[in-house]
C-alpha cells in the first residue's frame, strides 16, 4: 500500500454514505474499491485481467470532503459505470477532453452537493448548457478543438477545464474484455434495478435516469445465440450409428457414433385479450427472423391450448400474423402441453407476462416480452426474460 493511503478507508464508510441510496448501494457492493495516490481524486475502470469493474480513489482527496460530497462522488463514479461510459466505444475511437467533460455534464445534471471543480450544466463555465441532456448532446455543444488532429484540446483554444475525476484507461482495454465486462455489468444493473422496482425505492435516481438505465440493459435478440443456448442445455440428442467415423476406443470392432444435436423448440404465443394487436404483430415479426434459422412448433394459447391450432413453422417459411384466441391468460396451459409432449428441448413464451407464475417446466424455458412489461412483470422468476423492441 502506498504512503498516505491509510488516512481514509472508503470501504469503512460506503455503507453509511449510501444508506438512503438503495440502487447505488447495490451497485457498490459489486464494485471493488482500492485506495491509491496515483490519481488526484477518483475514477472507475475495467481491470483488463479480471474483466471486473473497480473504483480507484485517492484517500487524501476523500478525507478532505464532507459526507455529502463523498456521497456525490460515489454516485458520480457509479453513474459512469451504469451509463456504460466505461464500456462503450469512444466517439471517433479515441479519448478526448471534450468526451470526458461531456460524460461528466450528463451525469452531474442529476447529482447535488458535488465538490468544487465538478463540471455542472448551468454553472460556470457551462452556464449556457441545460441540464438533463445526453453525453453525446453535450459533446456536440462543447467547443471543438482548433486543429483537425484534436491535439491540445482544452489548452489555450477551447478553454475547457479538467474533469473532476480520472477517466484514464477507458480506451486501453481490448474490445473483447470490454464486452465481457459489459455483459457482467448488465446482470449487476438488472439485479439492482429489480430489487429497487420490487421495493419501489430508487433513492435519488430520477425517473429520467431510471428509464435510461433500464434501456441500457435491454437485450437485443440474437436468435442464433438463443438456439445455441437451447442446444447446449438440451438434455437429449439424436444419435445414430455411422460407419463414416471410426470408434476411437475400439477401432474397426464397433461402429462409430454420430451425434446430431438439434434442439426441438416450442414457441408459445400469448393471444389473450391483454396482448394488443401491435404486440402480437411484433411477436410474429421476431418469429419470422427465427424461421430463417430453424424449424419450431408454434403453440397459441390464452387460458388453454387448442391442439387444432398448433402448427410447425418450417424453416424458411413466411407467415402473416393472426389472432386465433382472445381470452384470459394461464401460463400453465402451454407449460402442461410442452411438459406432456416430452419431446421439446426448449420452450420460448412470447407474452405480456400479465398472469400468475406457472408451474415448473421440464425443459429450458425463457420469456420474451416488450421492454415495458420486462421491467414490470406480474411475477418474479429466475428464468431468462428477454425484451423485444
């Protein structure tokens, strides 16, 4: 430990500082915090070896702050992580002072009691800038560098001050490490946001930020990954004898075995009255994309499953969406059908999630819905919920 780092141990105070901030407290528990005099104030970054987020802070700097200021700095650093500033691709592919300032302005619009030197919209030298805009908006509004190469930004030309915290290292982490960290972060934010949503307590996080946070963790559907997921977690596979492959253990004595792992997927579509025509149309649009890759069985349902309406959507086929049912909602109906069939490896349910929690599924089950309903499901589940735009 470097000299002077014993003056203030942030880990001893962080729980007290964030007592009234449940969202940030949940994020904080999952972020390592290390003292260092190598930076003047504080900063967050990705550890390139572990792909984990960490916060570095100068103990001398924190020792000189009030509790309100310490809390504000903590929230500032966690907002950088939550807003994906650390993991997103940098504008023009490089770190610049304008981007540093722009991200700070976007964050500090929502934080009170920041220490002196923080970049705040409406406060000198940013008196002409409104609060509540995105980092990209602020970047475009800030003075541009005088030379085309971007060198010397903020020095004798545009008059920009330094940012309060340290942003070094954001552009030094390989993209593959950033992607791993980003996926881990989405899981952290999702768990923290769900806890806050269930307790209806976000602390000082304003509604505008909550919306941005939830938008940032929505998953874009990659059907190839969905199919790989079902194949990987499948408990069965189709096996057949083959003379094309030599048995490695008993060559030329026993025939080889060829294994074709092809997941048999069931897709249940909620056609209850609470599912709008536009939502139903978006469900069918997603299934059209899936049909480019695989064959699957479609199971329309409301409070029951009518087996006469079940059909196989063959690979490459195109179909128009249609409503064939319009009752209430019972997730046990498609679950019973899939469980009873005994031949499915995966079960995808497209729904608005507005019904009680169903019985367990015998095969892998995941849920797909709109972002709005994904944020406010009727029941809690550990099964994967994917939001469709």
